[in-house]
C-alpha cells in the first residue's frame, strides 16, 4: 500500500516509464494482494492502474506484457478482480441495491463506483491481453499449422495460441443485481453524452464520474444484460422524443397526433416495394418505436407473430435471385453482396434497416452472412479483414492463396504460379471481366517478393473494393436504427450475429423447465408428459420445425430457450383436431388426447403448416 501511494505521487512522464510499469507488475503479483476482508491495499493499487489505463502508451505496454504471461497467471489476475467486484457489490446489495434510488446512494458510499471502475480497468488490460492471444489463435498461419498437425495425428501445443473463454469476463454480481445497476450506469452515461460529445469516458475527470464503468467496459455483461440495456435506452429515447414533441405542440399551439407505434401496412405480393416506400418516410427516431405490421386484407392483429412473418417474407424476397442483390457461396452456405448487382442502393439500404428493426423488436431473422459482414457493420472501414476471414467465407480460394504464401522455392515460383498479375478475374453475365488490384495492376507481375502484397490486395478487393457501393448503402440503412445509440459501445461483432440470427443451440429441457400451463393443464397432466416425451425424441431438424410452428422462428433467442415464454394450454377434450398456436404469444393449444401415439401423429402433422394469419 505504501509503495502504491509513492507511485501515485509520480508525474505523467514517470507513470509511463518502463521501470515504473515493471514496479506495477510486481505489485499486482503480490500473493497477499486482494485477500477477502482486506481490500485497502488492493484499492490503492487499482487507483494506480486507473491512472495508467487512461495513458494510451502505458496501457499498450501493460497489455503486451500481460499477453506474454502464462495463461494461468492471466486467469488468476482476472479471478482476483472478479472476486473484488463481486464481494464489493454483494456487500452493498445487502443494504438495498435493486432500485435506482438505492444504487445512486450506494455508488458514492466509500467510493464504491470508483473502486469498481478501477477494477474494471485492470480487467480491461486482461481483456486486451486475451484479445492478443485470440488474434494469434485465429490467424491463418496458426490455423494452418494446427490443421497440418491434426493430419499427422498430433495436437498443436502453442501456449500463445491459448486464450480464456470470453464468458469468463462476465461478472455474475453485475448481471444479477437486477436492473438497478444497469439503469444507473445508463442514466449516468446518457447525461455524459449530452454534456461531453465524443470520447466522454476519457474527457471527464474521474472524480466527477458516478457510473460503475460497465458501459465503458461491457465485457462484464452477458448478451442478455446488454439486450436489457439496449431496450432501456430505446425506451428512454422514445420518452424523450415524446416529451419534445409535446413541448413543441404546446409552444406552437397545435394538437399532438403522434402514434407510439411504427405501423407498416403491406401487401404480400408487393412486400419489398411497400416496405421501402413507407420506411423512407420515417425519421431515425421513429424507427426505434415498437413495430406493428398489418397485412393488407388479413384480419390478424399484430401482437408479435405478424411482424415475425413480415420479416421472414421480406428477407426471403431480398435474398431472391430475381433481385440479384446477393450471391450464394455454396462452400460456406452464406450469401455475399453481388458486385454485379443492378439494384439501386435503396434496396440494400432497406435490408440494413430491416436488420436494425429486427434488433429493436427482438425478432430473429433467417439471414446467412459470413462473420465478415458483422465485422464491417460494427467497425466500418476500421474492420481488419484478411485471410483468416476468407477461410470461413471462401475456404477453397483462401487455401489457394495460403499455398502461394507457403511456397518456399523462389526459383520455381513463376513456374508454379505464373503468369499472375495484380488483377482479379470474375464472371459478369456470362462474360469474363478483369478488375485491377491497384492502379496499373494488369502490368504488374506477381513475384516471390511481392506475393504478400498481392494476397493483401486480393482480400481487400473481395471484402471492400468490389462491394463498396452495395455495402455502404447496407450499412447506412443499419445505422438508421442504431446510430447515436450505445449499440456499438455495448456489443461485439459476434454478439451482433447472435442478436440478429439467434442461437442454433436448442435446449428443449430448458424450455420445458420454463414452460407454463393453462386451462386445466398442469406439469403432471398426462398429455403434457406425453408432449415433452415426444419433443425430446424428435430429431434436431424436427425440433427446429416444432419451434418454427410454435414461435414463428426456428432459433433460440439471446439467452437460450429457457428465456422464451412458452405456454401450453388444454384445447378441449379428446378429438381429432390438430394442435394450434398463437405465435404472437408462443402459445400452443393442445387437445386432451387420450394416447401418446395420437398426440404424436397429430403434432407431427400440425408442424408442417404454419403460414398466414387469421382470427381463431
């Protein structure tokens, strides 16, 4: 503690010096630091780390050093911080920590919020070190080496390519404290947004901050908690918009006629045109309102199920080959932007808007994009895409480029791969076209010396240059929904895919545990027991069909099937009537069948038909 106080008194230049940083590393490795019940010394060391974390060169040096530590040491540092945060919050929670008012009061008591923030700053250094390991693990050279060793019946033993699971950074105390902590930090950060544009986390003096830091360091949050924060922020923004409109109406003395919903009325046979025309009218703030969809000529009332079918039909149409917006990559079963597309930018913009609308309305979409799309949506031009991404997207092409890079004999390079130029050939409506990878590329030969530059430019062409117009419109539509929100601050690119596509892992045991029963059925009713026995005996494909029938989607929401509200009701006495559903409410109505065999046959027949909405 005394050494930490002495180091804290140093100036900025001294704080960033290697001898000083080595002293900090020694302090953090002290075996008695952070013993439960006596956190005073740890708090002083964390205050020191808090100052260092705001100095970019010092932080980068610590991340580099941490990434070179044995993985067990990194894990111990992380566990130490998790323990401190958990015990600090649980102690405070004992005095009342669920309501926003309680949190505001407790956050300032004994500097609780500041100490948690500093602990998260050290966790952020651990996170950065772990990301360095992950990048090495996912690099194409590491993956190629692991592949070759597997072919020889061996396992790659590379300590630097090992990393901690990202879930290990989640903090249970933060995620399970109720919405009090989440609302508190969201309120504080939104206030900072209004007062300090741009990098408000670094521009505000630390002693003036009152948040715990969970938005600045969202790796501690589970995807479920992040979705809760996104919903809270959306609700707050909608309320603020409503207040502004009401104030304007009073000032200008006109009546307010605002719909709290975003209402779309579409025809099934013109769903793309109708959606495009109507969404073009709405402003960015209106797109964050809850969506209601009306199919022209149909009686269905949208309580969730109609909008699910709307999204499904719209995505199917936009993927349709008749529009020519996307091309299917058979190897990875993904879709990529068609560089030869004649569609105007508005169609691509519509698709991007659809993704954003689905996120804010908690609708899972049946879209098939490679991870590179989600990286580009989140990071834009800063997205680092290369051979490792091409391996997941077009593996055959990537393997060919890897072979070119791995060629060891300079003398035989031209004989093996020549003649190659800095151009890409592709087919455009039956004719072969050429695109230069750089100016004058058709006259530049690929040699043993410049092959790495050739591969880099080839990947850049695929991921960026060839689809620049299409993707920019796509991202513009997506930003209509999520720009000026905390979305990109909270979520990672892989979590974006989970939000949009849902989880492929279907745990029907969790769904059974979470299910509720109505109209005479209970957990012990014979048909209920038979139903779950049949469900658990289904094949994976049949389970997806059942989920599609009951909910309108064949994937689990964020958090798994255990978080899906599912109701099973008795629909009359035994009969030959098929089971029916209210997909809006994930509500299955099951007749009181007199045998398991009859229930199974009726259920299997029912799940084959699930399109269209009418009153029941």
